[in-house]
C-alpha cells in the first residue's frame, strides 16, 4: 500500500536529528556515486514554470519532487518515491514540509561540518519556513545559547523568536536591523526572498559560519561578492546544480569557481574544511537533487518498521 503523508504527518514524524542524519547519508551517497542527482529540470508554461528534481539510489529506489513557480496561495509540492526493483509507488508526500526539512537538514550538516565546535549563537535574516528549518536543524548539532532574528516585518520576527523559545527552548530575541542580528554571531543564516544583498560581510565576526539559502545568482542574490571575498572556505551541496543555474550562481562565477567545494568531499576529508577558529566559512545551499526522496524513503522505512 502506498504511504501518503501530509505536512502535519511529516511534522509529527520527522525530527531534526533524523533529518540531519539522512541528509549526511545522502551527501555521502552522492559523493560516492551511489546517489544519482542531476540538476533540476523545468518546463516553461504560461505564467510560470513546472520544476522537477529527480534522484536514484542504486537499484533501491528512484523518485522525484515537482513544484511550480506560479505563486498560488494554495500551491503545493509533490514528492514521489518508487521502489527501484518493481517501480511501485511506495510513498507520496504532499505539501511544503518535507522540502523545508530536507533543506534544514542539509544546513545542519553544513554547520556540523564547518562551524566552530563551540558555536552557540545564531543570527537569522528571514523569518519564514526556510529560516525556521535551518535553526531547527542547527539546534540538533550545536547546543545553542541564543538566536537573534531580523526581517522587515516586526510581527513576523517577533513570532519567529517566540517560536524558537517555545519549541526549541532556546533564548531568542527579535532585533530591528540586519546588522544587529548577525554581528558577533557564531552562525549566520540567510533565508530571505530578497533579490538584493541583505548582509554586509563587514558585520561578520572572525570564525563565523554562514548558511545561505535564498537567491544566490548573478543579478539576484541575498548576498554580494563581499561575502564570497570574505569566505575562507566556500562549499555547496551540489556543484552540478551550482553550475547549471541560469543566470549563473555568484559562487560559480569568475574568481570563485576554483574555490567552490563539494560539501560531500569535506565530509569525507577529500577536500579541506575549516582549518582554524578564525576562518569564515560559507555554505551555499542549492538543493542536492534526490534529497527529498531520500528523506521520504527514510520516513517510509521507519513507517514500515513500526507499521
């Protein structure tokens, strides 16, 4: 029987440690060639695009995520898991939650691999679902002491801080400027919808690790070249996707492409990560293909064990 999961069911079943562990396993599988993860494909339609990301883990499973860019209020994503041996649909997830939590899980892996071991403070720019998923996952890999958050809407940043306090048990406060949110923080999360830079690299303290989740392409990016210049270590979860963007991704352009490293290679020690406590490290999250399906497979596997 096909397992059908809603956002509410995924929220109830999927905790942060599980998401981070699954995304670490997915990155390692991609790095070893076991996970086939091509760049996303899209079809232009009237008023928007349909986008597809697909993945395959050997002969175990294959599947895809589909979503659109129409911007409908009730728009939903679809993630489908097929059995690799029979082709049967084993599980389907409908909604936004599995996508947000896989992106959060990837961010958690990056923080665990690159942030200083004693990192305890997080500054967040953005107060939506992606920003929340990042903090949710980071709290699973570092014992957080305080979170500061800024977005242009006071009510939204206040609500975000209240949620961090209530659900994660971490001290959190909303602040009135981007600089106040990130200055002196051990970890910084950029998870906005801005097409213009929201961060000044001069506000970053030595040793800061940055997770960049929002727009990061030339001519539309939530950070500028100053952040890339400041970063001593520059990584992404999918170099193939980084080089497939149109317009190109900032970090894959001239002057930076030779520095852009695969997070999977850092995890295995094939590429260097943080070398000392004062280095600034930057993770450009692009969404390794197949990771939502990887996460859905984990949920289906656990559900079968406890069914």
